[in-house]
C-alpha cells in the first residue's frame, strides 16, 4: 500500500481550505489619526515663569498618550484626560516659545497642535543694584518692567548740575493700557543710599512724578519698584504686565 507523505497531506489540506474559502485576507489596522488642540497660559511670560499646557485630544479608538514639547525638547507626557502639564520658561529664553502637543493612539497614529507664548525681556537688565544702574539721559525715556524675579528693583543713574530744575516721571497705564504696575520711585544721592525724593503717585492712575531742584553737581540714582514690594517686605510682584516708562526732563 502506497503511503502519502506528511508534506503531501499538508499541501492537500491547503488546497481544500482554499477551495472552501478557508483562506482569509488580513483586515487592515487602525489608520485614523487622533485630533488634538493645545492652549498655553499665560500668553506673555518672563524667564522663570510657569506655563500651563492643556491639550484636548480624541481618537476613534482611544488616545494612548499626549506628549508635550517646548520646541524639540520633551516637557512631559500625560496618559489621561484632561491632558495637562506645566513648564518653566528657561532663563535663556527670549522672543517667542513654541509648544507642541502630540497625541498618539495604540496603533501608532499621531497628530499634533501648537501654541506660542511671548517671552518678555527687560532690555535694561541686569540693573538690580546701584552698581549696575542703567544710564538715564535727560529727555530720553526708557521702557522696562518690574519682573523676572519675586522682588525686582530697577536702578538708573543720571548726572546733573546744581540748580537744574528737573522732573522724573514713571508712567505705566498711560503708555500701556494693559500695565498692572503701581510704581514706587526714589531719587538717591551719590552714595546710592540717601533718599533725596520719593513718590508713588503722580496723580494719573498708578503713576509717579517727582519735581525737584538739583542740590549739587554730580551723579544721582533712581530706584524703581512696585508699591507692593516697597510696602510689604514679603510681597512678591513679578507679573509680566508690570511695564513702565521712566523719563527725566527739564521743567
């Protein structure tokens, strides 16, 4: 009796299955990308501030995770809704920061969304001490802001001649409607310590103005901060909207 080899039996079985429709074409996998949107708050920041990133993501099967990036740097990931993480603005950041949220599903499909924040840099910094004072020329306004640290103090210096009749103004809301700064300003003598004049209210909203006569020829300093910082030794006031314009003019 002739025996059929095992290989022949396997081949025959395959033919029978094919004839009976037993062979199936594999079904295609999930190819639908998730959808995602991203918000970054606040939209105006300074180095050292915290940005909250919040993504809204959905998928036809389910979102596996959302990865958050600052540029190409991974900030963090979140696997459960609401998808949110925080990021600290680097001390070297300037201009505009772009954040990305990449939503992915279990099949490897992904989609991304972006959001930007503006990093405000005070061009006068570092001017946080008498020694590092920024030169303030008579008739040339300078813009800046009180922020970037919990208790910022900006210093300026100018030279004047005995008998000069001058006016120092620190404007906030009148030059920037969004400014939140209530300025406090002092004019210091050449030693950088003795207060010649001080003021925290120029009569126009939250602004300061000092009219004074120069007692002796020499160098003088201006110390500028917020009223909250001046008034409370424990107060913190570093909002990126603490903008001002300082000017020294003749009168």
